[in-house]
C-alpha cells in the first residue's frame, strides 16, 4: 500500500474512474461525495494527498480548500483542484484558496497517475523557495 489519497468528488463516474486508477497503482483511496464529508474525513484520516473537485454542491471546492488548510497536519498536504472550468483565473483562485495545483477534467487515464505523482515529488510547492 502506498499513500492515502482523499478524493472529494460528487460525480459518481469521475469518482469511480479516479478511484479505479489510483487503486490500480496501489494507492489507498478515501472517498467523499461532498465538501463537508471531505473536511470531516480529512481531519480523521490525514491523507497524504487530496484530489478536490471544484464544482461541488453547497460548499464549492474553493471553500473546501480553505477549510482543509485550517486542519492541523494538513498545512502542506498537496491539494489538487480538479475542474472542467478551463477559464483563465481559475488556477489563481484555486491557489489562493490553498490548492497546490490543478488537473483539468475530463481526466486523461494515460497521464493521470503521472500528474498525481508529480505532486508527491514537489514538496514545498514554491511557497518556501
Ligand atoms: Mn462536481
């Protein structure tokens, strides 16, 4: 078993696809279908990385990211925003909310694992340099 990855995603198909790929590569997946559950599960499980859908009901991904960054022990955990909004400024908004980076939907199964693993190898993510 490699690292624990918390996936916060309300779309069942995306949740299934992402979990399937991660588990295939031996990651332990923790699933949350809304932001509130995501925050609760993050507190409980202290995952090594968080994949965060931005378009979530009630509490959007930006709000979730801000809450996640308040959790002790998760200040530097990679949080990767996942969104189909390809609008300029989205990345900036995600970073300001506390996200470490950004993956665009639709998920490309051929490069997804590489995209994820890049974040495990980039500690500090620029803030400390
Ligand atoms: Mn969504």
